[in-house]
C-alpha cells in the first residue's frame, strides 16, 4: 500500500481546510491513478476490431490529412 505522509492545514477556527503531501508522494499517486485509468481503457477496447499495420498507417495518414486541410 502507498504510504502517504500528510499534514492537515487548519483555518483560524481550527477547521481542516486542506492537506499537504510531499511532491514525490503526489507524483506517485498521479502515476497510480493514470495507470488505473489506462488499464480500464485497455479493458474497454479489448474486444474492438484490430487493424493491420497497413490499415493503421492508412488510418493515421488520413487523420493527418484531415488536420492539415
């Protein structure tokens, strides 16, 4: 499990209003979330039609042409 060293920021009434964490831990949390999202996306498209290399090249060329025009 990812260990998080957090500091609670309080307002003048001692009410918690924010949390501070070291930047390295924040970056690790971002990486974990991005990997989870990528994994979910890969699962969603696992059964989609796959293109051959030639079909993929043709498809990406057509995208480039659409952007340039």
